[in-house]
């Protein structure tokens, strides 16, 4: 069984999404351009949601592997 640690990618996506959403909201407030910046805000929030999902999935997989007795560092071949 293959497992992918998606935690770092999820964290990166959350940071980028939050930065995009916050900067777009700030610009929309200061320049009153809500309709033009709404797609950027929604894309930033979507990236944040997907990143959070990846981090949560990696966290669940890590806790599951620890409860099984393995620390997740060793390679598990196709027959195991």
C-alpha cells in the first residue's frame, strides 16, 4: 500500500490561499472594487480549503500509522 505525505503541500496551499484571499479582501476594501476582485478572493479561499483537507488527511494517516505500530518511515512494498 502506498501512502503519500501531503502535509507540506497542503500547508503551502493554505499559506498561498490565505495570502491571496487576504490581500484581495484588503485591496477590495481600500479601492472599492469588489466585483473585480471576487474571483481572486474565491480562488484564495478554495486553495485554503483544499490545503486544509490535505493537511487533515496527512494528519489522519500519520495517527493511523502510529496506532498500527509503525512510524511511517520504512518502505512498504507492494506485497505488504
